[in-house]
C-alpha cells in the first residue's frame, strides 16, 4: 500500500454545503440514501476538478449527478472510491447504498454492538456508511433521518437536535436530527436501540439550559451517576478556565460494549466504551472512577478543541489530541492532587511513549507519512503532544498561554486548522519566537539531557553545564537542538530551598524553581549567591519530555527523596534510587548497601509525619518492569522480573510491621468514591501485596479481604495477590470470583486481566488455557485487550518466555483477528515490534513471528504497516 504524505496535501476540490442522509435500519441490511449539495472550492488547484467520494464496505445501488444516473463501475478508483471527473461548479449527488451492520466486525462505520446500532467514524469510518469526501477539511451541516423497528429500537439518535419524529407504519418509526454546526464526517454519529436514559440539566455560565442525557442498555441503568457528575464538573471547569461554554441544547453520551478505543467525541452525541462511562462500586475500581472522569472530560473538551476547530488533515491529529489531553490533565490536576496527577502522567509517558520513541514505530508528534492512519493514534501524538502543549505554558506563562488558546479558537472557529496555525497564535499572544520550539512537532525521539556541575566557593557561583542529544530514529538520523524548558531548584545542605538567581540578574528575579531554557547542544548556566555547594533538583514537575542524566550519589537521591519540597521531584528521586538497585541486581552485580538504603528510604516515607497517603503510595511503588527494561540496551525480561520480585520480597519482609499497620488502617467504612479514601485503599492494598510478597502466610488476609469487601477496588487487589500464587485455595478463590461475577462483562475483563498479568511462573500456560475459556472472544475488544494485550504488555517475564511460546500465542491471535478487526489486531501486535531490544534468543523468536505474520496473504494494511516497519 502507498503511504499518504503530508507534503502531498491539496485542498479539497469540493465543499459539501448540505449533507442529507436517510438511514434505514429496519432490516438486516442497512440502506442509506444520501443527498449532497456540493460547490467547487475556490481555493482548490484549477486542475483539481474531480470530485472524489470515498467508499468502502458498501454495495452501491444507485448514483445520480444532478438527477442523471451514472454508472458507478465506470467511476470506481482502485481503492473503491468513486471519482466523478468534472461535475461542475455546483452539483447535487445522490447515492443509495447498502451494507450489513452485523457483518461489520471492524467496528468502524455503522455496526451492531449487542442489540444496539452505533457508529465510529474517526478516522475514516464514514465512507463505510455512504460515499462521501471523507476527509477532515470538508465540513458540512448534516440532517439525518433514522428509521428503525419501533420495538427493537425505540431510541433513535444522531448529532445536533431532534427536529421531527413519528411513526412510519405499524412496525417502524423515524426521527430527524439536524446539526447546525458544519462538521467533518468523522464527527458524524447515529445510535439506535432499546436504551435506558438518565437525564440531568446543566445551566451554562450565560444561563442557557442544556439537557445531559446518558444512554445505556437497560441492565446498566443507574451506573452513569458518576459520569454525569464528572461531565458537570468538566463543563464548569472549561467555562472557568478557558471561558468556553457548551453550544447545543443537548449533550448525549451512549455506552457501548464493543468499541475499539476509549470514547469518541461526535458532535453532541459522544459514544463511549462502557469501561469509561459506567461505574458502580461492584463493577469499577477507584482507578476506573478516575478513568471515567478523565475520559468524560476529554471528550467534552473536544467540543471546542477538535469539533468547533478541527484538523485540516490527519497529520494535524495532535492539534486536537495533544491539546485535549493537556486540557484533560489540567482538569484532573484541578479536581484532585496536582502532584499525584503529574506523577501518573509521567509514569504513562515513560512506559508507553518513551519506548515508542525508541522503537521502529517512532514518529514525530506531527508524522510525515502514514499507510494506515489508525496506526497513528499513538502515545506520541496524544501524550507527547500534551507535553508539547504543557511546554508552551511553561515557557510563555499561564496568561499568555490561555490568551493564545482563545485567539486560536476565535480565529479558526468553524474551520479545519493546522499545528502551524496554533503555533502562530501562541507566538502572537506572547510575542515569543517559537521557531526552534516547533522542532518538538517534527523531530522524533526522546531528547537526552546530560547535566554536570561545578561550584566556585570564592565567587559563590554554582554552574550547571547542560548537553542535549536526541537519538537517531527511523528516517531521522540527525537531530537539531531542541528548545527545552528545564525547571531547576537548589537545596542547601540542610535541605532548605535556595533561590535560583542567574548570574547578572537582579536578585528579586530569583525563584525557588527556575525554568532554564536550553537551546544549544551545549550550554552553561551560572547561578549566583550560593554560599555552599547545593544539591540540584532537576526537571521539577517533569517540565519537558526528556531523560535527564546527572551523577547523583545514592545519598543525594535519598536526601532529595526526604527533603525536596517539590513532590514530583521527591517521587522521582525515590524511583531513581530503586532503578539503580534493581538494574544492578538484574545485571547480577548487586549494589553494595543498595537494599539497605532503599529500605531506609521506604521506612522514612512510611514514617514521615503528616505525609500524603497518595504520594506515599506512589513513592512505595517500584518502577515497572517495562520502565526498567527501557533503561537497558539489551533486555533480559526474566532477570528484571526476578530482581523486582526479589526486592519486593525483601521489602515485604523487612518492613512487615509497617505493612501490617497499613493494612489495618484501611478505611473500613462502607465504600465511598473520594480521593482521600481511594488513596487510603491504594496504600492498604499496596501494603497487602508487599506482605504477601514477603511471605505466603499472609495469603489468608487476601482471602478474607476478597470475601468481606464491599467494593471492586479491594476485591481486585486481593484477587491480584491471589492470582500470583499457585496455592489451591487461591485457585479456588479465582474460580469463585468468576462464578459470582460472570454476568458483568467489565468485571470479567478484570478477571482475565488479573490472571494475564499474574506473577506466577506458569502464567503463559494460564493464558493459553484462558484463550479457550467460554467467556473469551476476540470479537469484543475489551476482552481481547484484557487477556492478550495485558499479557503482552503487562507480564514481560512470561510473554518473553525464551522458547518463544508467548510470541507465537500473540501472533496466532493477531492473525485470527486481522480479517475481522484490523485496527485492534495492529494494536495488539505492538509489543512484538520492540524485538531488537532483546537478548539474541528472544530477538530471533520475535522476529520469526513478525516474518510469519508478514508472509500471510491478504494482510490488512494496519497489520502490514506495523509488521513491516518493525522489520525494516
Ligand atoms: N478522537 C477519538 C479517537 C479515535 C477513536 C475512538 C474510538 C474508536 C476508534 C477511534 N479512532 C480514533 C477518541 C479521542 O481521542 O477522544
Ligand atoms: Zn481525543
């Protein structure tokens, strides 16, 4: 397949002035009649006179141009699109198409999920509903008539407002929806089914009334309360933070069980994976409650950053996704603890995006080409893109940053914009020159910043020498220096924060945290007024998505962990200390005194008076095996796993009394969703896992917790501890859990996930067995991710079994899935792409599976692109 390139962008030849659809879902076969009013785009190149209507998965029954029938066969391009050579300055195109929603297993376009019909059009799903110029820079107002069986589908929804509804005959009814906001086809949605609705109202800052309607299958009614409350908080926050109000009279959210991603921001009609909208104490953990609030916020924020101002083409994807993830992060920081949120964001960035940046799929935040756009909904576009937005704010200041966002939204309202447009607004709003900064969009790879220092006691000047280097990535062998905001603090020997005053600057500009702007490959910063040699606290708040290297001693790290006033930096120091101990252990060269030092640091964190339990829990959580692997040139996953498990055992034993005390401090009250109680549960459950890691005699505590808890957080924590064990009572408990919750799909997903990520030597055999379990299916993405995705990403030691069985298992399922759901198949394949990082035996076995996949005939372009790029 030919790649699509950014440099080949051409404006569309035609605008759609009106799109009218009639979608009849009353039979097995859906029938779609479309009537498009089109006008030539004056900005198009004069030679671009052809009208291209993308189409796939459709049987085209009729095609008319201005009332005249055309022969579709004569207009078909190789990729299935219809190309009408020169339909004139204005024209009307009418089509009739048919397809079978139940056969749409790719979950792109219009498909069935359970008994309901729903759509997913981003990125290129609309062309699977009707022939259309399916590109984000073609914006149109839509009027949609939906027809369906009255009993099977009493609820008929689409974007905008319902302007008419009624019965058609004894069996069928209809509804007409009109969306006045011109939108690209990827934001189109319809839903039809027998759905329960929970409704509340929201009054906007300017006094408009908005109806908020959440639709679920009847069995899930009553599980949308938390999502509704989250939505109201998000709406209020966006008004207060950015002055942005909602713009339609209704905001609808539909919960769907079969969904390829988390949720979709369709105008006025969001479609959500049930996982990110339903929440009840029995079916969702504290983390799920947080996930619901985050995704509800994210999709709502898209109404401005994505919908009112959309993307010109898919190379601009981070324009909406990076900005919206950043807004989601700001929202989460405002609703809970900013430091804890930041730690979680960084954990995710380091475990998902840093490896991507270092692997064969590495690409810039603005990619230059793609074969299948679905493969570019990545951690780089989303999470690194959000970091880029955060850096604008760090460098420009909060007020100019918000001014820039407002200017961007006002100037481009109703348009399809580019990343350059956004950057230009930021420059105008701040007066800053962001040309060098723009490299963050164009250069892939994680910059490495090496810091060295020297101290001149006579001048009382402390100098930081900074060197930056961005490693080569595919197609980008050489990189230019980046504009990096490096937030720095200094601590005196007694732990007191020192002002950071750059030499030559007035003293009143000094601050305790200072953002140094790195622009050169090498540069130095002199800090005046340091009577003693300070300890530097670097990259405070993770001010840039870089890796910093500074020769801290273990004592320095322990000191920072105990004393740094910046909570993020404290956590980071603890992680670095643990990384050192663990990597030395994994290399078979234990660090003398390392364990004792870490134990002392943990003890300090556990005994710190008045400590925030949420931060304590983060500090006591060891770096993940994935993050540890990321630090090594050549990875032996078993050695890393053994080192981490060994350290957990040692800490479990050394601090038994502390862990026991923490378990006892569990809230004990009936479950309630609150950040404070969630932090206490998290700490208590972490303590339980250390206790059992220290000695299996504590398993009984887990069994009791599983039986007695009134909420899924505690049950699942107990279940996870039990799943690590091969003891018969643990296996019985796991079986009993399934029996009890077998009718709750989201809980069954967790049951699969817990076993897939279990730290027991035979987890691979367990996963093989579970792929044959009657509740396992590849047709449900949540289920496939819960078993196969969780295993390949969350159980490195067993997935990377040296005999290659884990790789074969994954490859078999990727191939089985490819014909049905290529988007999901390509995502599951991801972990195999890192084959070059592993020791020779595993490397060879991984490569063999990639080659086997690539040798299959009729591979989707999704899987083909990932497999072939991995092997390049
Ligand atoms: N904008 C959406 C991204 C998306 C998607 C969602 C569901 C299924 C397939 C999808 N392809 C792309 C989700 C978001 O970022 O908010
Ligand atoms: Zn998004």
